[in-house]
């Protein structure tokens, strides 16, 4: 049975060349122009016969890019929906300055939910 990390990796592979489980630390010249970083939280569900038979997984995905790219954000939403994830919301796009010589970057965060049987 595929685990949730493999499932998330399979989704992100359809959209990104670079993605990471956790927020990576880059030397300034190594940071890709566009990438995603994700974190997974789990909540056990369906307790019976002394054990949990399913888990809900919350996947937080941050999309980091040099430009504000609404088409990319929608593409990510569609890829997760196609894989059975439920879109649970997003945060406003925020910008931040990287250390020189890296340019200004945009970060858009999204949340997805999926339930999987154990």
C-alpha cells in the first residue's frame, strides 16, 4: 500500500522539478527559481478493536517562486484534487527578500486533507 509521503511526492512530481519534504536550507546560489516544500500532520481515526483503522493526513504545501503565478497555484490544486485530496484552504501570497544575491520571492501556502486506511 502506498503511504501518504509517496502519494504527495507523486502529485508534486507532476508539477515541479524540485520539491522537498520540509523547508530546505539553501546557499543563496542554489535555491531553485520555483519549488515546493511540504509538511505532513496526521490524526488517527476510526478506532475499533483496540486500534486505529484509518488516519487523516493534513498536507501543508508552500509554493515558492520568483513571480506571482496564479496559474501554477491552480495547477497544484488540480493535481492534488485528481489524486483524491480535499482542498482545505490557502493563505495569502506573501513576499520575502532572500539574502543577496537572491531576488525577492513569493510564497503561497495551501492545505490538503486525505484519509487513508491503515
